[in-house]
C-alpha cells in the first residue's frame, strides 16, 4: 500500500513527532510512505524562492495513492493550500487531515486550549500567581491564535486582568524568545509573577535570558512552555510545559486512514494536550526520574554528534558546489556525500530528458522562451543519479506521476521516502527522493542539503547557458554564416595551434586556394539565392574531402582555402585530385548549376620557418594562374572556325 504525506515543513520537533507516529505504524504494516515536503515560507516575505518550494505539491498524482495524510497548518501559502484541498476532494482517495477539516476526510485535531487553561489554573491556585504575561507565536499560525485565545479566556475565568497589554508577540523561534525577554528587561517594566510561553523553544530562550540578567527561575519569576520537546528535560530548571501528544496524533491519523481505506466513515478525533509540571514553575514531581533524564540526554548527545557530522557535509557541499561547472563534477561530489550519509536510497530526478535539457539551454541562450512551462514539473523526468543500497545507477525518462524509476517501488516495500523540490527560484528543475533515513529531518539537515543541491544545479544551468551563448557568439565571430565553415577570424584563431603541431611533427605546411568560376553568371541569371546555393555546394564538397584536422575557410565571397600539413608534394596533388573528382561526381548527379573551380596551392619546404600569410598569398597567385589559363583556353576555343 502506498500512502502520501503532505507536510509543508518538518523542521520543528512537533512535526517530527507526528511523522514518527505515522512512520512507525506504517513500517509495522509494511506500507510505503511518500512524504512531500519543502522549506516553505513561514516568517520571511514571500518570494520566488518560496514559490519554487511549494511547487512540490503539484508533483504527486494523488489518485495513484491508496491514502492521504495532510497537515494544512504547515502549508502556509494560501493558493497552494486551497488548490491542494480541491485536488484531494476531486480524487476521492481516502484522506485524514490534521487540524484542518476538509470535505469527506477524517480529521485529527491537536487542541490547544486544555493545556493552556490548566497551566494558568495551576499557576494561580498552586503558586499564587496573579500578574501573568503571555508570549505568543505569530498570528498567521492557527495554533498560535488558539493558544493566545485560550490564555485570555483562562485569565478571565480566574478573574485576573488580561488584555492585549498582557500579550507579547514572537514567532516561535529561539531567537525570538531571546530578543523579546531582553527587550522586556531593558524596558524597565516590572517583572510579572509568570511568563506563559507559546512553545518550548521560546520558553528555554526566555529562561536563559532571565538568568543572564540575574533573575532566578522560578524563585523570581515562573516560566512555562508548550510542546514538551526533549530539550525541556535537560534545561535547568527543567521546564514546565504542555505535552501536546503529537506522537499519539500521528498514530491516530494513521489508524483513521486505515479505517477510511477499509470503507469506514469520516470521523473527527481530538487529541487533548495536558500539562507536565516541573521545576520552572516550582514543582518537582513527575520529571525527576534519573533513568529518564539519562535516556533523553543520551539521545541529545547522539543528535549533537549527528548534527556535527551534518554541518561538516553542509559546509563542504556549500564550498565545493560553489565552483561546480558541469553535471559530471556535481555527480562526482554527490557520490561521495551520499555514501557518507549511509542511507538506503537516493534519487535525483530532473525534468524532461537529457536532450530536452540541452534543447532548453539552446533556446534560453538564443533569447527564446522554452516550449514548456518552466514553473511546473514536466510530464516526464529522468534520473541521472540513483543510489540503491550501495549501488550507483541511472535511469532514462519515465512519467513524473510514477515518482520513482520503473521497478523501484517493488524493490523497497515498506519504505519511507522524503521528496523535496529542486529548483532555481520559480524555475522547476526536478526533485530529490531520499529513502529510509529518518534522521534527515533532524535539524532541517535535509532541507539545507537540498538547498545546496538547488544552488549547484542552478549554477550549472547558468554556466551551460553562458557557455552556449559564448559558443553562439564564437560561431558568428569564427564561422561563416552562409556555409558553416571558418571565416578569416576562425582561420587565425586556429592557425597558431595548427602550425605549432605541424612543426613539432616535422610536417610541411601547405595551403590550397579555391576560387569558384561563374558565380557572377549564376547571380545575374538566377538571383543571389541561387548564388548562395552555388557557394554552399562547393563548401560542402570541400568539407567532405578535407582531412579531419585541416582548417577549411571561406576566405572571401567565392574563395576558399584549406590549410593542411603534409610530408610531400605528392600528397597535395592527390588531395586536389580527390576534390576535382568529387566536383565531377556532383556535376554528373543532375545538379542545379554545374560547379567549376580554379585551384592553386603552395607549400613551405622548410619546417623551421612557417609563415602562413605568405603561403596564402602564393597559393592565391597560383590559383589565378590556373584561372587565366582557363580564360585563355575558352577564348581560343571561341575563335576556332
């Protein structure tokens, strides 16, 4: 069974706990999970980068999955949120939504009121607090709004004063908590009896800020948090908080989805938060068990080591990807880093085919818009980089809706995949799939690694476009537009290397000079387009006859030269004979206008002194001698009675 998970971000501990509940239940049943996620917009101004991130939710073809679990609270972009709800409703695939109710879906609600109410009640009745300040999360977040409202209502029921003056607004981050408590202390306001804080990250930062300013917790001021993260067990004093029971919510979401898949009706389940009282409010019961603290601290040490290793990978990829110019270099680096991560599966899937990529590069280099919509995933993708249980491979194109290359799902039943977008601002480049490596969500490591991949692939695209543009410029500068062979600039660009090589190999430099006969007559009788075809025909013959390393040049309007290197004059005579036979064959093949060409050549007999310009002028003179002979012969032929 294949289940799709749609989460906008998985960086906070609360998200990880929900996912842990889902993943562990699915693993026991042997079902595949596909988590589509991104580094979505939260606090920053919405940008093209965030628009590119949210494109990941357009990738899954939902009707191909057996079930859907979605957390709309983590998908902050309104249009994406609304469109995703419409798509889920249209597919009629069994669905469970976390917190947000949608049509025909079960819903698991993590309520935010019970824990806050009992926390305020406990502070008032047990610890005698009366002046209580609330540090809130951002108001665009539904959880933050509910917790703030629960605090205000609890204060009213306790018959204590509570209004906007009692609320300080943060954004759930540790930095926010640190800044807010510093500003509060510096403002000179009287310290309240307690700070009730909307999450543990901010609460821990508040405790640290108070301690640095000389305040004692809880003796001088009480601090409480929300979410019951592992770190709350390890701070001093241990944090009084609210256990939101996210792990149980994940388990419940999975069970409700199984019920819906089996034909059960859509239901609503509520997970009630409960306070966990500890030292930061003045209580000691329930959180001092030594074995529990040792276990949690041991986990935190492991996480710290894991994060240290990950930071080294992020630093190295950021540095090394900065100078990458080609996909070959990029793949070489990725081999090393993916193997260091010791994961089971990794797939880099890019839009279209390799040929499509270079076609798009050519179009962009020429100033044209690509033929496909670059802001969405193409119908097909290819996988140039695949890592499967220690083996590297690649896959050609397959439909994007399959997500993984052909046969890969069958290789790995009961797997957990994380899928993130690869993009350059709003340009959709492809996606990454990471399989069976749960720790990648720790500390937002996966998001930052894929960000470095975004940068590398985007930089390679820019380099390829620039190289293609330069090649087009060089084409116009070095090549004759009509025939596609070198012009005079191209001749002198190539000449130095050619002559150096000839001298090194002890070969003689030779120049063959060609001039078309009768071009003016073709132009006068049939027009310049016919004359152009006449010129191209001769260029094509010379291109076929020349040696691979020789320099073929359109030297003037109807003049060509070949620069070659030989060991004897006989080689040149055979060369000319080969060209003349090709001209004869062309003329006998029913051509539009029979070709006629005058040929002269020159050769430098001393390999120590090679002067190309002189050879060209000498060959030109020899060619004109032949042309004069032809004209004299034609004149005599006409005068014969």
